[in-house]
C-alpha cells in the first residue's frame, strides 16, 4: 500500500476514534444542572414539589416542614432512592484519548516519511511522467488501431459466413 493510501486510512481511523470518543462522553456523562431555574435531572420529585427553587417562601427539600408539636421523625422526607453506581468516567475517556493520541502519532510518522523534494525536482518529475504518459498513450493508440482493424476483418468474415449459411452455399 502506498503512503498516500496509508495516510488516508490513518486519517479515517483518527476520525472514527474521535467520533467514538465524543459519542461515549456524551452518552456516559452524568447530567448537569445548568441553572436553578431548571428542574434537577437527578431528582425530578424535588422539582415537582418545588416548581420555583428561588422562591424563599416555599420550603426547600430536606427542610423541616412539620407542624408545631409534631414529632420530628415524621417531618423528615423519606430517603432518596439509591443511585446506581456511577460509571468509571475517569478511565474510559483516558483510554479513548490515548487511542486518539496514538493514531495521531502514527499519522505524524507517516507524514514525516513522505519524501521531501524541491519544487524544481517535482516539476522535473512531472515532465518525466508526462513524457512517459505520451509514450504509453501512443502505444495504446497503436494497439487500439490494430484491434479495430482485426475487428473489421472478423466482422467481414462473420458476415460472409452468415451470407453463405443463409444462401445455403458451401464455403469456398
């Protein structure tokens, strides 16, 4: 495989790793509350109980809202449901980042392996390739003309054979 094809393949691999990394981070990242004006994504029950969290007149979650003389144990809110264990968000992105860095280093190594030449050398090589292309093109043209001539001969023989078959003449 030539170096340009390797570069293209490595660039595709880097893009795939980057897309997978971003997708995994987006999928696995815990929700974050952007503002107190929005409901808490981790505790929707508290958001329903307190539609306006900035309003000091409404009791805050966990605050004692018991009537005077009521036992304190009844005033406390029931314990929140146990959260599932958090994903290991620290290790997975590190591994994916490591894979992306390795792919980038391999790409850099391929780029550094590209032959360096001056503009004059490149122009000289282009002229050589154009001259070679002309020679090969003329050879192909000669072969095409010979093939067309042979095709005409085969068509003539075919037509003659079909005419003899139609007229029931024996070939001479």
